[in-house]
C-alpha cells in the first residue's frame, strides 16, 4: 500500500505560522514539505556573516546579499544561509558572477530561479 503525503502550499504554511501551529519550531517549506532545520550555532553564524560581508564587498551595487531570510517561491520558502538577489539590469553579469562562485568557491550552492 502506497502512502500519500500531503503537500503544503506557501499560503498554508503562512497560515500555520500565523496561527501558532508550528510554535517555536525551526522549520522551512521545501517543495511542499515542512522540514525541520537544525539550530544555528555561534561558529556557523560567524562564518556565514564573514561570507556575506565578503560577498557584499565584492558585489557592492550589483546585487543584494542577505543572510538567513526566507525566500518565497511558488511551492517553497527556504531560508538560505546567504542569498544573492541580482538586480534586473545586471542579469548577465550576475549570472557570470554566480557561475564563478559555483565553480571556484562553494561546494554546495543552490540557485533559485
């Protein structure tokens, strides 16, 4: 017998948060699944801050660099450690920069388009 899992929409997820159903649990919505995430420790926070500051200095004026903020997509709301939001008029340059970071600096890199 196959088990069918319920997929949650972003709207459902937001309603659960507003209603307090998820309480103080650290979770994020990934492809319709509510996934618990591990708490951030001081070493992790320090490294993320350093990476984000480095990226801000490198991309100053080209992109917005944010730390640990939700990104609302059609069926997900991940909270990446660092997110680079490209400015619309610099998309091709931004893609070149992302490709550079994907290949040279980061082993695990997620790009949401």
